[in-house]
């Protein structure tokens, strides 16, 4: 599912790896406008864009509660979590509670079966 964002004053859309919608709404035909959680899997070919342009766009979305970046080349993940004081970055060690879903995600589960 594409996510609609505003980049330099113009509507645009991006395609994250996973999108979670926490607020029910009716129109999902074109692109999601109110994601609650976005997950990007970082690879050598996408890392730079995912961590710069796309991250900036996503973090500007009022509905977004969390942005999870998962590395595909090493066992590592970071979560950008919205707090009342702005965005807080958490390095995921063993597990992390995902915003919007309110579930615990363990890195062991994410990397199960993956040889790094």
C-alpha cells in the first residue's frame, strides 16, 4: 500500500515495506493517508532513501505513531516513536513494544531463519 505524503509542498506517495492503519476510515483506493505505524526493511540499495527522504516524509504525518527501520544486513533495528515532546529514537535490543498495535516484537522473531 502506498502512503500519501507532502514533499516540498506537493502531494507525493511512497511505498513502505509495511503499513499499519490504526484509525478506521473509508477510502483506501489510492494511497493510505493516516498510517499509524510504518516499517522499512533497510537494504544496500534502499538504505539511503529510506533513512533520509522517506523518513522525513513519514515523520511529518500527524497520524504516525511509530516508524520502524529494520536492517537486512545485520541484526539491528531502530524505532522512531512519537511522544508528547516529539520523536524519540529507540535502538531495539531484544524486543520493542510497537505503537499503534501495542504488541511486543522480538528481534529473534524478526530474524528467525535469516542467516547474517
